[in-house]
């Protein structure tokens, strides 16, 4: 998606709403779950394009 958007930002929250990750100019290889504990996390991916912006929201489950 980096070729389709001018810039991006990924924000990841734990189940209590605490921000655990925030990265501007995010590329898909930039985040691998890091040292987060097993569990479900929620994300917001903001993408700014030349002609329009999009926001994607969802969840990811981390299991080590």
C-alpha cells in the first residue's frame, strides 16, 4: 500500500485502550508485534493519498 498512499500512520492499542505502538510513514514490514504479550490488539491505519484519505480499523491477535 505504500505505493498507493503518500503517507501512512499505524496506531495499535491494547484491549484497555492504551496506545502500545504509533508509527508515522508506516511500512508493513515495520511492525512484527514486538515484545507485546499474547492477546488481542486493535489498530487504526490512516492512509493519506493524493486524491483521498482512507482509514482502516481492525484487530490482530498475537500468539507467541
